[in-house]
C-alpha cells in the first residue's frame, strides 16, 4: 500500500519538533511492564516501533538479552538513543522507518512492540497491518496507547479544539486506546487482542516545571504553538488549568495519572 507522502512528512515534522528525550522519562516505566507481559527473553528478535530515544522499550529489551531494533519516523532522536544505550551498556540497531511502511521482511520479529508510538500514524488500518506482518507466526504484538477518556486523551482533545479542523477521515490517535477500535483493526488479520487498562504516573517538582517541559519539548505541543501563533496563549492558559485540575499532589509537586490501554495479541502460528 502506498504511503501518503504529505502526511508522512507532516508526521515526521511533528516528531522532529521539540526534544523528545527531555520528556521521555515521563513514560519510561510503561515499557518494562509491557516487556514482562509479552515475555521478552534473551535471544529474541524485538522491534520497538516509534522508539523515540529508546528508553521505554528498546533499551530495557536489550538489557534482557534480546536482539533489538528501534525504529522511528524521525532519526533526530537517535543521538540521544545511542547515548542512552551506551550508558546502559547495550547495543540496539536504530532504523528510521514509518510505522505505515516498516522496512522489514514478513515475520522478522518474535515481539513487535510500541509504547505511544504507532498510535500517531495517520492510517490506523495500515499501521495494524504492518505490526502483524512483521511479527513471526506464533509471535506476540504488544502496544500501549492513551485512552480517549483518560487524562492524556482529554489533553489531546483540548489541544485539538484550538487547532484548525483536521483533514477528512482523520481519526484521533487515542482511538488506539479503545478496545472496540483495536478489535476492528486486529481481528481482520486473524489476531485476537487482549486488554488491560493501566495508569502511568507523571511526576515533576512543580506545575510550572511540568508545563514548561511539556510545552517546550513535546513535539505535538511545539507544533501546536507554531501553528497557532497569537492564538497560543489561549490554549496555554487552558492547558495549565487542565494540568492543575488533574494534579493529585498536595505538596506543590506534580502527580498526574494518565490512563492507557495495554494490548497483547499473538499472531496465529
């Protein structure tokens, strides 16, 4: 299937904006739980789709002895990824690749994983097809995505309310956090997904620090600020109020819980 080059370049620009490695540790705890759930073992070949700087899945999988490829639509993350891998004492192969057109042979990997990466590919059906295609028969696909009704899903919805209307046919990335939607994507491939709703804790020393880090480093937020121009302060004010309303800490620090859906699916042997 041909990939829409205009959408591909837009997605690459979004995830090249900001500095992902500056916010990556907010979700670093999600990957190890996914690795345990899918049973990553030494010697397995593992693909991390939308790896960013590798701290959530790719590097922890390599520390378990797996042969790991970390792929991402934007190679600007790979300098930080290589530095993280070196500090961890592991080797990972880093490959620039679109989740809609993975440059790997059919059945290449024992485990195909993603934490909040694949969900931003604009064509959900094609992304699901690629995840299944590169998984070995009997292998396991595992991914995590923010739920539409959870805090992060609502943050994306708030941001979208200030943006120009999306193109026709656009479906929000947090739809990957809906069990019904994921079934509709995976079951046509003969894959029966299993689900677990989980929480990720976002912690920071203060709301000001959290807002500043997010707004200056998270690619979609950086692009929103550029796109909105003079309209950015209105969204910024609403976002800061939203973060304050979600904060559960009472000592001046930040504790925000983001709900995500963990999906596991075995490709039929």
